[in-house]
C-alpha cells in the first residue's frame, strides 16, 4: 500500500531502532499487527534517574524513587515493538496504518512524531541500514550503564523473547552480563 508523503519524509529509507533501555510488555493484548514480535500489549520503560549531589540528598530525604517507569500508550507501544531496526520507516507506517486506520491519520506525520519523541528522550535512533545487533534491544535487560532495582513480580511484566533478535540478546547477556552484543 502506498502512503502519501512517506517517500518525501526525512525518515524515508531509514530503519528506526530502539536504544538500550529496560522495557517489558504488560497488560492485555490490544489491537496489533500480525508481524513477528508484535504482541499488542502495552510497553513499560524503566529508566534510572540521574541526580546531582543536591538532588540525591533531597531524594534520600524525601524517599523519592530512583527510577522512572514510563508506560507507553497502545500506538507508541506498537511503534516500540516495530522499531527493532529491521523494518523501514515506510514499513512501520504501513503497519501502523493497517492497525489504527483513521485514529493515526495522517500516519506518516503521527508515526514520525512518535519517533521524534522517542529520539528526543534518547530511547530510539534511525539507522541508515538494517540493525546489525550492536547493542541490546531485548526486553527485561538492564543496560550496562544503568543501575535499576529488582523487578516486582506483582507488576506482571512480560519479558519473554518474541523474535530471534530478542532471544539472541537475552542469551548473550545470560552468558556474559558485562559483554555487549556485537554483530556476527
């Protein structure tokens, strides 16, 4: 299906890809594409807070949480799952349009806005070629530069690998937690 303006967009031909961050699926299955790795569940991101010395003191006094839990809505959750670096921007727009129809119209603009929001928070990037597995994009994995607490089992997080990429990352981290996953 041909999408209006997709070929002229700045992301044309790029491969949106999530960056290393702890994430999981949660909740009931909602509307979703039948593509491999897309579940229809909502995504929750966990990100370590970085404090200055003064902020650290205040956080300790006020017993503030040491991490941010950022739940994504259903559209951004599907965008997150689609952005594994193997699909082009146009492929992602087509999948989003197929599932959300007029709710995401105009699909190219709305999808790009979602990508821009994730890029501005250092959670996603757009690659010029297919992702070569240089970093971990699997669920439930703490990036080596972050310190997060243990996961509360009551939260019901789903961190099961849904694609061969996710399985590879989880396996590599299990074997050697200090090693970055590199392309073969």
